[in-house]
C-alpha cells in the first residue's frame, strides 16, 4: 500500500446551506413559517414521547381497563390447603400460587372439595359457593 492509495474513512461532503441567495427563492425549500423554517432551531419530539406513554385505548368507555381475575379451581384448593384454613389472596401469594401483583382472585367450581375452608376477599362462582357451603365452609 502506497501513501497515495490511502483514502479517508469519511467523506468531507459539504452541507448545503439553505437560504442565502441564489435561485432557490425566498423560502429556499424550507416552506413558510414555523419552527422548521427558522435557522438554528432543532425540532424536539417531546409530544411524541408523551404520546408513547399513553395506552392505546379502544372500545366503548375503555372496558379493557378492568382487572381480570385469576381463576382457581376447587381442586387447586384441595391440593394446597388443609381443612379449616383461610383462603385469601394474601395466603395464595404466601404459598406462591399467585406471582402477579394484582390480587383479584375468583374461585371456580370445577373439581371436588372434601375440606371445609374459610374464604376471604375472593369472588366465588355459583357452583363453587354451593360446594363450599355443603362442606360447612364459610365465605366472607
């Protein structure tokens, strides 16, 4: 390799300076008024950053924002609880059956239950309520 064969990494292309006479006219391709037509201003996409933080809400009155309940069957309660124990979102989280932050729990009626349990702070389906009350359990 010779010295005259070396080339620079970047090209030294001159930036076109707009709006300094010539045949481009008064606006010089910048359009009329506004922030982009001025010299030395840089458009900051602040509004775009604000818009990105908002949720994309759809539907009538934004029904998608309601928290969906985490469902537990009676068979799950049969495996993980002894008779006489309380079932609440707090106890479910202590036993690592819930890993999410939301504590909206619904107990569903599939499976068999042979123990009497005390249920607090959970919504219960009709069938599950019948089975729990038949086993002398309490729903608070």
